[in-house]
């Protein structure tokens, strides 16, 4: 809406590159090598990685609390 360039079909790759550049390093490391250039797919994969990372952190925190 605020950047007409990113609303065109031709700019899909640019939008993905811009989105990847703003990712946290841990997620960027997991997703970056895939070179996903479909924006909805990239967003979904990033969300899944983020949720998995949070679940993993919670699991290890619970394991440490048991000790």
C-alpha cells in the first residue's frame, strides 16, 4: 500500500529479499539457503521456524527446571 513497487507481480523476488533481510539471524540461517521467492510461502516458513524455535526453547527450559 505504501510502496507501490512491492505491489507488482514482478517485485515478488524483491519483496522476499527485503523480508529475509529483516529476519532474526537464527531464522534467516534456516530459511535463507532455500531461496524461496514466493512471498506467502516465505512468510509461512518463517512463522513455522519461529514457532518451532519457541517450542524448542520452552522444552529445554522445562528440562532444566526439572533438574
